[in-house]
């Protein structure tokens, strides 16, 4: 069953990777028939307001300003080699929006009139690009598919769902709930964050993590790296991925690390030991699960990592995931 699930996930990854590559190639050109329009809407905000943005097939660029207003500018552009197809697709795109109480939302909708069949080979492009101006303290919820999302430094609660694109985030200094799938991602800083990374397209780096970090990583190589000196607690669940934990030489941490069909590489002077290192494999046979404990300094940072079919690196500098070679359940300490 696990093998079937893995093959299914791999098929999905390859299929969507091909889809993304094809879409990106098409975005480099416009076809014969082109239509464009702009949309703009502003809402006045108050202290407890929340903003939700939901987009697809384009960018979401969040910018802060010193106004008690939310302003959303959207540029919509479509092209096709078939005029009727482009007309229908262009008209099918709507930007829904409203303010109800403290909730403001903007959502891209595409209805079925853009999915008719036309004679001949059809080539199309769609670009729906948002520029969003917000007060730096408004609670923000962003969902974006097939595009890039850019979020600046924010001192507010943030929720982000990024799929099939790229997320670039600044310093997020309040609670953050972030999900990244089939995408690139980078973070300047995260504080008290819940983070999910699945099928990352490139290495994901969290340059400065503070408070508590709960992170789930699946099928992500070359890997995810966390600079963890300022954390108080780290809980990481890692599956079919590379995971790097970077701490300075004078860090204070208490380590609990488990591996199952994977490895732990300790590149530091921290005493992280296999609790079963004295086990006689000649007598009891090989084991593919290992549990490690260790302490650095007074153990201020609580580190709990559970790795399955994954390679874990603890180091004082950026880990070199390219140095990881396929192993047969070998553990390096």
C-alpha cells in the first residue's frame, strides 16, 4: 500500500511539473488574439479587519502602506490562437469581492464558459496579476495557484497556501500558518509558525526561526534548512526528504531525533548519541529505526525530529545536501 501511494504521489509530481513547465513556456509569448483589462477596488479598514486573497494563474504581490485602507489592483490578460476561445475565456474571469463586518475578500473565479471545445489545436495564455496594498497590521490570508506570491515584512497573523509557483516571504513576526506544495519558497524570518512543505521544487531556507516551529516536510529534495538559534521549540516531521538544522557552536539545545530507514549526520561537536549504539546486530539482527539523544549547553531549545526515509543533518553552517549519497540504512555520527 505504501509503495502504491508513493508511486501515485510521484506520478502526480511528474504530471504537474510537466504542466507547470508547459504553462511557463506559453507565458513567454502571446498568441494572435489578445484581450486585457484592469480592475481596482478599495475598502476602508479598521483595527480588527481580516483580508483574504484567492488567486490562480498569476502573481500576488503584497505591499504595505500607511493608510487604513486595502486596495487591490488586478491586471487580467488572455491570449489564444483562436479568437472565440480567447473571447470566452476572457469573459469567464471575474474578480469577486466584498466587505462583510470585519472580513474583506477578493477571489478570482473562472466559470465554465471558458471551457468550450473549438476546432483545431488551441493554445492559450492566462495572466491574472494582483497588487495588494494593506496596512501592515491587518490579518492576512493568501491562497495562490500557478503563480508567484510575494509577502513583505508583516507584524500580523498570516495564513498562506501556495501551490505550483513560488513564495517569497519577508519577516513574519506574528503567528504564521503556511502551506507550500509543488513550489519554491524562501523566508527571511518566521515566528511561532506552523509550516507544511510538500514536493518542494528547490531547496527551502528559513533564515531565522524564532519562538516555536512546527514543520512537516514531505517529498522535498534537495531539502529544507532551518536556522534555529532563536527557536525555543522545534517539532519536525520529515518524510522522503532532506532536512537541515543549523545551530551556532555555542547553541543551547536538547535533541530528540528519530530515523526510520534514513540517516542522521551530526556535523557539530554536540554529543548526539544513538541510544542503541551498543546493540549487538550479530545477535539481534539489523535495525532500521534509530533514536538519538543529546544536549548542548543547558538544553534551552527543545528539538524533536521524526524522520522517515529521510536524511537529517545537524550542522553549524549551511548543510550540503548534494553530498548525501544513497545509503543502506547507514547512520553517520
